[in-house]
């Protein structure tokens, strides 16, 4: 099955909102939230974190265009080898 074009994916995501939580992106991509956090930490997925994480949890939001870029980027050699 061919992957959706960036424009088609962006159009679908535009209906859902401008940014998403880690849980929302994980549900959209059918992966565990830890996978999304690892992608953010590795720099493969752009995100904006709010809060210090001391009193309350830090809220991580992922912009719609970052999700499109992440889905359409070529896999790294380590991802291909897995």
C-alpha cells in the first residue's frame, strides 16, 4: 500500500487540529507513546514542551507539519536494519 502524499496527509490532519499531544500522535500512527517520546528525544520529530516537569507533568505538543514530516521522511539505516 503506498503511503499518502504529504498534501493528503496534511489535509486529513488539518481537520483534527494544529498540534497534537504525544498520545494523539501515537494513536494516529498506531504506535506506543514511548515510541513518539523516543523520536522527539532523538530529534526525528519536532515538538514543543511546556512546563518544568517539577510540579506537574510537562505537556509536549507536536505541530501538524512535524507529524507530516516525520511520516514522510526516509528511514534511517538503524530503522531499516531492525
